[in-house]
C-alpha cells in the first residue's frame, strides 16, 4: 500500500463477509472511520475505530482492538491480544483482554474489566496520530524502507482483505450509507440497503436490500439483489446470471441475456443486451476459425478425390 493512499476512501466489503444475527463477521480486519455508527456487533481479526465511533453490539477481536477517544460500545469487548482504549470511551458490558491493556482517562466500563497482561492507565495516542508520528519520525531519519515495511506488515498480517467503513458512515440492518464509492467482494451475505456514490457488487452475493447510487452500479455474476437498483446519472451493468428482485432505473443499461429483473427496467439513454457468444475471447475465436478453415480444406480435398476417381471404386465395364 503506498504511503499516500487513504484506506478509508471507500466502503469495502471483502470476499465471504456475512451479517449473522446482527453481527458483521469477517476473517480479516475491521477498520471504522471517525464519527461512524455501526448499529450491530463486529467480529474480526483486528478491530480499529476512529474518534466518536459507535457500535450497537459486541466487539470480538481475535488479535488487537484499538478504540480512539469518545467511542461508545453497547455490549462487551472481547480481545484476543492487546487492547487500547482512548479517553472517555464507554463500554456498557465487560472488557476482557487476553494481553496488555492500555487505557485512557475517564473510561467507563459498566460491568468491569479483566486483563491477563500489563495494565497501563494513561491517554493512548489516537491511532491516526500515532501512525503519523511514528512514520514521520522514520522518514525524517531516512528509514523509508523501514516505514514501508511497517505498512506492508500491517496490511499483510492477515491474508484476508479488511472491512473498511469510511468516516461519518452509517451501517445498520436497514441501510449502509456512505458518501464514498462502495465495493462488495464475492460470496457475501448482507442485510440492508446500500447507498453510496458508486456501487460495485461481485459474484455470488446475496444482498437483502436495494442499491442506490449517484454514479455507476455493477451487479456481478450470480448475484441476487432483493430490492431495486437505482442510479441518478450513471450506468447499470447486470452481468451473467444477475438477478434483481425489483425495478431497475438508470441513464444507460447494459445487461447480459441471462440476467433477470422481476420489476420494470427503465433507461433514459441506451439499453444494450449482451449475448453469451459475444464475450468469447480472441484466442477461442481464432482457434475456432482455424479449425473451421481446416475442416473446409479437408472437405474440398475429399470431394476432389471422389470426382477424379483416383480414390473411388473402379469403373465397371
């Protein structure tokens, strides 16, 4: 990941993410931007939340958990390794930490806490500030490779891609609302309407809600949308086997012949249907053309031999 990239510039849902009984479950990390509301619990590898983030359920982190100042958790916080809680964090349940606990002033834990490692009471530096100061010091010392190595280690620590929810987003069973583009991977199961600048949904997904965006919307192969697909000024693309259990409304529409929509399909501009045979690769078409030419040549040679009588039956007297 480049040093200048912003990991919270879009809503990103990696492959295999599911919402199970009001919990967001993923194999990778969960990164929540500042002033974001997540109305259900989360379960992942590392859980990192910015300032004033709110969780409506439990937090379960297999590795570390870092909550910046003024975060609010309506439930328990279970951490497999170390935990970092900033100033004025509020947890309505218990805090259970298997490793060390770094806790700030005025932190309120309604049902108590337990840590197996060291407990340090101070004001932990906010996550973004900590990373910025640490990396800036390394760059000032000319340790660019070390700084890049730290970022690579953070990104590559988990094989799975992280769930990222951008700043000021709102996620619930009713809707996923962000002011940035949204990307959903493959084989996900999500509840709620998705509202974003642009939306790209991968293959084999089940989305129990509608899709609405200002820009383009792409619905991948074998993905089922239990609702409408609407864009204000963009193009809607329905790939092979996509199914929309509602209406489709857009400026331009491109749909595969095997895509279906139970409702009405409206396009103010162009409407294009893509057939399966038009998507064959150039290599396949070239191979098929060569085979056809060879078959035709063999047929011509056989006909010529039959007419000359050289290979045919002997003439009768």
